[in-house]
C-alpha cells in the first residue's frame, strides 16, 4: 500500500479522534479548519516514523493533541491582541439564544475551558475512556502522574461546583 493510500485509510478509519480533538481546542470554524489542516499535515509528515508496536489511535492522539496545544497557544496569543467585530452582534445580543446543549454539557464545557492546555488534553483522554497507560503514552508522563493529575482536577471541579451552588 502506498503512503498516500495508508494516510487516507488512517484518516477515514480514525477521523472521529481528530474531530474530537479539534472541537476540544477550537470554537471558531476558521480555527477548526486551520487546526484540521495542521493536524493532517503533521500526520502525513510523521507517517514514516509510525512504530507498529504502538496502537495507531495512541499515535494519532499524541500527534493531534500536540498540534492542537501548539495551535491553541499560537492563536490564543494572536486573539488576545485583536478585537473581533461581529457584524451581527446587535442581533445576537438582542435575540434570546436557544441552547442545544444540556445544562450538564455546558457546565462540563466551562470546567474544561478553565483548564490549561495540558490538563485539557489529559481530561479529554480520560473522558474518552482511555486507560491510564494510554494517557501516559500520549502525554509522555507516568501512569502515577496521570492518576494524580486526574484526582486533583476532579477535586478542584468538585469544589468549584459546590461553591457555585451556594
């Protein structure tokens, strides 16, 4: 199978992973497209270095999360320096917004947005039901460190949720 065919096959089979990572780190549609392109380029470039001893999904998570973190840092710095004017801002502010997401999903989104890029990746993989060994391999930390960080984030979230109910 050619490199091109292998690449296409991998993307077709595992596009869900890529879309989840992209959605986790980007809200704006243009940012999503940029990140998708960056991830695909990096997968293409890294294809020759893939080691069959590891699961393809672990490799894809590692690439996509690392690219997403770099992209997030780069775009976050740029967006802090600019103010975006939305032409429909007045209509947006005047019209009541119907929420497609449940209250719990919105709470989770807010909690995730409060995390740094690394912790966001960690919790994303945890919520994807990846075991600690896979999370450790993707993020380049020990399983013990994964468990400790997850526990600390959960405790912090419990405190935040209990204080917001008061």
